[in-house]
């Protein structure tokens, strides 16, 4: 294992490594431009030149284009390796800081070489200094070992990439591909049987398949989906140009132009987050601009994190909303980092379903049922591709998203250690025990001023109407409503549901992620298992 010194780790800057990785990934745009220029020149040359020499030149130009295309997955891979290194160094630095804090609390000092001893500023040494110093020294050694292992693993990964540059980035894999709905365990076994060069070939040439396959590791899905970003944007721009060419547009065409503008804006905002060096690295695990748009993005690498949150948003969520929804997941992740600086956590925005756009859609459970198989498969994929000891997996649903989570858990089961519901209209069951996870790991919160509390069940509304219309009902003491029955079942944020409740301030339906809301701490602590 690589030896890392105390002063070296203390002064390490993970942000610089993240920025270096983003620089490598940014070269894909340059490669794309050069490939386009090469293609244009080749076409112009072919138009006015024929014969054996022209054929040979065309073959050479085509080969150069293939070589340029082959390097693109490797550039993203270099970014991933450096981002992973930065994340592991951040965790090691958190452990180092915790060890120094432990020394301070024990009245000990740590010198610049990492040696632990009595604090010279303290007037009287203690006989307990020895055992305390041993505990601090062990904590320091753990942090340095984590950094050394990260350094060694990253060096090996970059060395493999460098060797591939001379030996060939890609090679076609053997025939046979799993389908998009294949069992994640079977997909993982298929992927494990491929060489790195074959995996890069698939990411480059069959990106649409690789990018959506649950059971393919996060880094490969991210490579494939990032390579598709330009394709998606080009398709949307081409559609817009076709409509603009027929100006002035008819009303239907004007609506389509408005839709295209929204998809392009959402895609550009997402791209900015994916290519930025600030914050945890984002991994693009799924993207489909059709309709309202679907997207799956992870902040941090779920395959190498100790804690993984999957966040399912609710009504009206689509590609245009992805940056804001991703910000919510990021705020939970940030609070996790504050509470447990030495642990690695990741947060996934899972918006791979058709969320209701209108109230008449949101009052039915059809779209939640339709989403169930995909969410089940995604969570199974996270469990299958995770490296090392199993991560603690938490699935969080907000508003209609809580019904998606509850329905998937009830009907299909979810690979989750905890379920969390905030601002819920009901989760499709009457009791936490129906969700196939231990009831003490079913959590819910509902703000007292959340309008979702008005989403009463049809039966409850009928009882209230009868009560209001009938003096006899009031005289007999019939309850106007139970106070616990929401539109999609018993309120999960009440004790009778059988789960656990955590508090929220008066922040309305969308304020659970506000910095001063205790619900944010509650969500983070559940993710951490505390």
C-alpha cells in the first residue's frame, strides 16, 4: 500500500483533483469538434476526388474518425477516477480531523509528523495519556491507510488507462446482450465477463443500451449517458430548426416550440451540473428527453459509498425540474457530510417515471403502479453493483413520489434498509408492516402547514359531508373525520401507521429541505442510520 504522511494528507486539496478530472472530461467536446471537422473535410474531399488514391484517403480519414471516437469514454473514465480519488481523500481528511479533535478533547497534541503526545501547554500530564494517545494514533493510522489505499487504487486505474492508449482503447465484445428489463444480477454477471476494452466499446457504440441497464456499474452508465448528451441536444435542436423553417408556426407548432425550449433549457442546466467541478461529482445514470423528460443522477458514486439515498420527487417533476430536485438531494447529502465527515455518502435523484402533471392524474395511483417495476429494478441494481460491504440504502419519496415508493415496496419489494416519506398523501397501505421493510425503519414527516393534509380519502370526505349535513350525526357523536385517512391511505406521519415519525417545522409542502427545518436533519440521520 502507498504510504501517505500526516502532513501530506492534512494539506491535500480534494477540490484540485476534482477540477483536474473535470478538465479531462471537458476534452470530449474538443474531440467531438475535431471529429466533426474531419468528417466535413472528408465529405468535401470525396465530392471532387475519385480513384484508388481517393479510396485509400477516405479509409484513412474514416480510421482517424474511429480513433477520435474511441478516446471519448476514456476521457470520462479519467475524470471518474480522479473524482473517486477526491472523494476518498475527502473521507480520509474527515477521519483525520476527527482524530485530531479526539486528541484535543483528551488534552493531547499531534505534531506535523503525526506523532501523538502530551500537550506541552498542559501543566500536569495524566496517567491516562498513554491509552488515549494509543486511541488517537490508531484513528490517525486508519485515516492515513484510507488515503494510501485510495492513492494506490487510483494510480493503478490511471496506469491501466495509459496502457490502453497504446494497446487499443476498444474492442468489440462477443454477441449477446441483456435486454433493458433483465435481472440486474444477470446483467452484472454479463458485464463482469467483459474486458475493459470491450466495456469501452459498448459505452461508445451501444450507449443507449449501457446507459439504462440496471446491473451495469455506475461509472459505465455515466460514461454512456454522457456520450449521449450531445446526441440528445442535437436532436432537439434539429426539431426546433425544422419548426422555425415553417414560420409563422401554427398553434400546435408554437406549443411544440415551447416544449423544445423547455427541454433544451433543462438539458443545458443538467449539463452545467454534470460538467462543473464544484461539489460532489455527478453521475448520469439515465436520461430521456421525451415527454416531460426522465433523468437519474447520482451525487457521489453509489457503488463506493457507505450510505446511498434514492430520492423520488412527486407531481409535475420532469427534466426541467431536475436541477432543483437534485439540489434537494444535495442538501441531504451535505448535511450527511456535516454529521459524519469520515463516511462516504451518495444521493440519487430518481426521476425515471411519468409524474402526474395535473390534479386529475394525481388522484389516481396508476402512474405510481407503472413506476414500481423500474424503481424495484433500479434499487436491485444499486445493491448488485456496490463494491465492498453492502451500503445502507434509503429510499425517500416526496408528495406523489411517496406513493411511488410505497407502491413499489408493497407490490415488488425494494432493496432498501429504510423508507422515508415526506409531505405524503398516503403511500398505498394502511400499516408500515405492509411495506416489506422493518416498521422501525419506516419514517415519515408532515409539516403542520402542509396542504397535503387536505388530501383526505373519498370515504373520509363522505363522512365529513354527512356530518356537516346531518344534525343527527353530530348529536350522536359521529366523528366528522378520523384525521388520519389521506387520499391514498392512512397518514404515514401518524403513530397509528406503525412506523416512526420525525419532526418538521412549518415550512409548507416543499420546505422539508430548508436549512433551518429540523426535517433536513431528520432525513440525513436516517440516511446515516443514526
